[in-house]
């Protein structure tokens, strides 16, 4: 068909159909309630069902591609609130894919999706890679996860290749499998690398939101600006420049975070040290050099009313150290006075005394003022007595 096509019902191609192929040269509109199914029976590798759209495929309904030899191609693909599923052995290829409030799911073995241009996952959309074996999606242009509740989930045996760079602007990116890209940039929302998951990138930069690494982040360089947070119990294989907040563990759950490289905390950087007990505190383990700029700060936060008096906690382990936290070697934090000692390979804080409660200070000040007032009255009385003589 050389022109446009509007589908309001069900259109299906399968290996049982003569030729099992179809095409539309112009625009294909798959409206709400309509379906486009390119499906084979998975009975033989020789099965074939193919459908091509030369122009734009606009989906408001459902699209399914599944089975041996099942393939769908389009010039551009706009998924406008619809549902797209690529199942076992299915193939989907397009230039640009815009996921506008819809869902794209890759489910099953040997699924392959190829985007030669850009992929945009816009607010409220979802991309899910969740097969059992060898499910892969490749985007050769820019990959943008944009705003709202948009989500990207890469399952434990799946791979997402974002050759042209990955930008996390909002919503969430959750990686249990493998995400590879030339550069990763986060401006908002959250990125989570689950245990066993890997993000590989030449550079990784976060200017906002939270990045949780419980698996492996494998870049050459990592940069966090003020307003962004790095946390977790995983590993970064690269040099880290921290201008945001770093939490070994997560908020309320301290743990050990490993950096195989150098760590520099610049002036806007904050080290959040959560302490929940004598053997429960955050530890940053750096297999490299640590540099603390003059305004780099340390914040201690005690959990569940824990009394740390007399206990010491190692907050950093490193190969070498230049600089110090701006707190000084003695400081007050979360109701206690602390000392901070820097060794050749570690930094240790010790709670040495409790700081007076604010109410106690007020009462003490009031008492001192009363004593001073009595002393002045007595002094004036003695002066008057001397004058009368």
C-alpha cells in the first residue's frame, strides 16, 4: 500500500498467511482499541511474518511482535499512550522512537530492538527489558529518559546499548543487567544500579537527583555537582569528583562503598556519615588517593537514638590523603563532641562527650544572669553604706 493507513480494528500477520508480509508506504495510525500483531507460532525457525511502514507509525492501541521471523520496521515510531510488546525472537527496527506516555516491553529470549536514531522516554512512559536470555536493545542516537514518572528497567540478563549517550532527566533508570553508553548524564530523577548490574560509560556526570550504586559503575571519570547524591554499597571503577553528597550505604542504612580510583571532595561536597551502632557505620573504601578541599564538609547523623559516647568509627580508608574536612579535628555534631583523626590510611571519628541540650544552656544562662544580678545589688548596697558614713 503506497499511501496512509488508519487501523481501527485488528490487523494481524502470521506465518499461516500467504506471503506473511505487508507494508504501508506512508503513515500508519493504529488507533485506540486497535491492534497490530506481527506474530508467528514459534514452531520453526523458518517461520516468517514481516510488516513495514515507510513513514511514521503512530500507535494509540497495541502492537505485538513475536516469534521466529517476526519483524516490524518503521521510519519513525510514536507510541502515544499505547502498548508495544516485542516477545520471543521478535525484531523491531525504526529510526526514531518516541515513547509518549506508552509502554515498550521486551519480553522473552532473543529479542532484538534496533533504533538507528534517537529514543525518547517521555513523562509517564515505561521501557522494560525483561527476558530470560539474550534480550538486547540498541539505540545509536541519543537516549533521553525525560521527566515525570517515566521509567527504564533493564533486567538481570538483558543489555541496553545507548551508543549516542544516555541522559536521565527525570523518572527512574533501574539496571539489573547491563547498560553501556558513551556518556551518562543525570539532571534529575534517580538512577539505581542493582546488585549484579553494570553501567559502563566513558564519563558519568550528575547535576541533580540520586544515584544508587549497589552493583558496578564502570566509567573513566565520575563527577557529581551540588544537588546530586551518590549512595549505595557497590563499586565505582573510576576517579570520583564529589561536589554533591556522598553516603556510604543509604539514608538510614549505613554500609561500605568502594571506589577503585581517586576521590576528591570539593568545596560544595558533603560526606554524610550515618551511624547506627558500634559496628554499624558508613565506610568509604578508596583504592587510591583522597583529596579533601578546604571547604569539604563532614556530617554525622546518628540513627535510632544510638549513644556513641566513647566509640570510634572509621569513615574512610585510603592509600593516601591530602587535605582535611572543614569541620576541624574537634567539632560538635548530633548532640556530641567529636574528634577526627587522620592516619596514613584511614580517617577515624570518636565521640568524646555529650553536648548540653539547648534547654540546659538556657537554664545555665539564666542562672548566671541571676547570680550577676545579685552580685551587682550587693555591690550597690555596700557603696551606699560607705557613702552614709
